[in-house]
C-alpha cells in the first residue's frame, strides 16, 4: 500500500507463503502483536526523510518469525523493537535502515542473530538476551 498516514495494526501481521506485501508508506507502520513473514515483505518508502519510514513493534510482547524475505528500500529508516518483550524465532536481517532497541525493553535472541547493513542501536536501558555466539552479526558495521 501507499499513502502518507501511519498504519497501525492492533494485532499480528502475518504474511503467508506465496504472498507479497509491499508498502511505500512515508509514515510509520506500527504493529502491536507478532510479525510472521513466510512470503515477501517489502518496506520501500516512496521518498527520503529523517522522520517516519519506520517499522515499529509496540505491544506488550512481540514474536518475530521470518521464514520468507524482508526487503527494505533505500528510504527505509529503522526497524524498532519497541514492545516490552521482543523474541526472535529466527535470524533478522535488513539491508537498509537501522535495527533499534530503545527504552526499557527486552530482546530475546535465543540462538538467533540480528544483522543490518546500516547498523544496530541498543540504548536507553534496553536489555538483550542471547545464546548465539555472535548475537549481532559480525559483518554489521555499526
């Protein structure tokens, strides 16, 4: 979809196998539940700016399961782990944009890892739990 208003999903975002969801929104996408991608999820904002153009998790608990593909375009700003408890069910890799864990949140990586070509920020009293030897991919530059 496209548009200039934020998209707020009050529950889970589930993208099934053989399904493609493409967003060119220039405002934020805010999910209050789990994110499950078995198909293709493309976050490709139509234009550049330093605000908006972000994907936020902001519920009590969020599980992130990506068995399909996430594509982030050059104008995508950031993937924010903002739920009070965020759990990865497999590796999370985004090509463009930051992965940010902000405020008093918990990110449980288990044996999985985060990877972003732009960088990863864990800040403002956020906690990270990992059993993976790398935790954050070695080829993440920042």
